[in-house]
């Protein structure tokens, strides 16, 4: 390789060599098959490798192979250009973890893209690729997808989003009604002690932590406390009902009450069926005999009342989140049909 490079450099002037080494580099993303083809050409007997300056890099920037004429960039501008291109490729690949240098390079690469366009593009890339984690707000990438003025709120917003997902799961199972929990805490003597007339719709931070912990029982106490502190009004140090509802992204109260009531009814039905001697029920749609503890038919996936519902050992790719409504096994992190990651993945304990 060095022989060919010296022969080439003897045919050009010194300033041309400097231009070759420091000019802007063209970076192209290749598939594995394409990269193997290029690598074979680099080691072939043809004249192509000796007339081009070409290098094959991994996504982290390491040079795997190169043509004889290739020379690393020696100018800061050329190095920054390569770093920005590699960071953009990692962004396209769905990566969310970068060091400070890579984040700076990615920010340069996306300097002309508005924040909204960045988030929309990354969300689409993430949707099309099978990635286990779907929430970028708690990763270093959040600094590129969020204005600098909002960086101090990134962790809090990530906590709120995770708490909202956990609260939605608790409501679906009928274990807790967040509205009722908040009202009970307000009405209790501990919450009302020393409360001013204008505090009837708010809770002190300590009581709010207890309420949120009941709505998200699997969260660490320190994370719940941090999230609740940022819900509180700075002037009063109390958490209002509106702040509580907004942070947990709760649906209207009537919808939550109906979801909890339906879950309680399903649970009571399962218990009643389990107590019967037959310990089974026959699906009115397909006549399949299901276990009394199953509220969804194992054959046609309809409930005992004839409605479509998610089986116990599966999760649904929700249409409201842009999914396809397919039922997937619990052990999968992404939909088998459309490849979309499951919505509650950020709060799952693996």
C-alpha cells in the first residue's frame, strides 16, 4: 500500500496531496454485504483501489480497511466533518447513548433541523427498527432532541412519563383509581390538618408521595419523591389536583372510573367461575371450553361477553400508539407484525 501511495504522491504537487488529505470526506452508509464487496475490491488486482482514496469504517469510527491512497484527515475541519457524519449515521441507526464529543458532533450534523423534525424523524427510525428501549428522554440523546432551556427538566419529564405508564397499567387491572386516591388523601385528617381554605384541592408533598406510590407501586421511593417535588407549586409547596392529573397523564375521571369498574367486574367473574364445580366456561362465539380463570377465549380471543380483549399472557400493539392491534406474547419486546416496540417497555423490569 505504501508503494502505490508514494508513486501517486510523486505524480502530484505537495499542495494537491494536502488537499486530498484535508478536503471534506464523503461518507456513505453500506450494508454488510456491500461492505464485504468493497473490501474484496480493495484487495483485488484491479486498478480501482489504486486510483481512489477509500476507507471502510465501523459505526464507531474505527477504520477496518482502506485503499493505498487513503490518508487520515489532518485538519480539524475534516475530522469534525467525519465525526458529524458518523454521529448522524448512529442517530439514523436508533442509537440513544453518546459521549459528549459524539453529542457535539451530532448537534452539528442536525444544526439545520428544527427540534420537532428531529424528534419526528428519530421516532420514525425507532419505529421501523427493533429496539428494546423506546423512551429517549432519560438518555443522552435528549440533549439533541430538546432545547437547552429545557435540559434541567429532562429527568423529571422522563419520570412523569414512566409514572403515567405505570398508573395506566394499575387502572387497567382495577387495583387503584388515582382520582379516588387523591380525594381520599385530601379528605383525610392528615391531609386536612392545618390546611388553608384554598388548599382543599391540593396535597402537601408528603401525602402526594404516598398517593403516587399507590398509583405506581413498583417505583423506587426516591424516584417518586423527586417526581412529586416537581409537581408541587413553588409558592405553596403543595401538589394541586391539576398538576397530579397532568403529570400522570390521566384520562377523564369518568373513563378511569369505568376502566376500574370493568376490571373489578372481570376479577369478580373469574373468582365466581373458579368457585364453580365445572371450573370452565364455553365461548359463545366458537364454543371452545376455557378455564374459569381465563377471561378471554384461547381460540378466538373474545371475552365471555363476546368482546375482543387482550389474553392474559399477551400484550396488544395499541392502535392509539400507532400500532396494528396484533396480540403478541409477553416475552417479546416488539410487535411480530409491524415491529413497533411495546408502549410499557420503559417501566418493565427485565
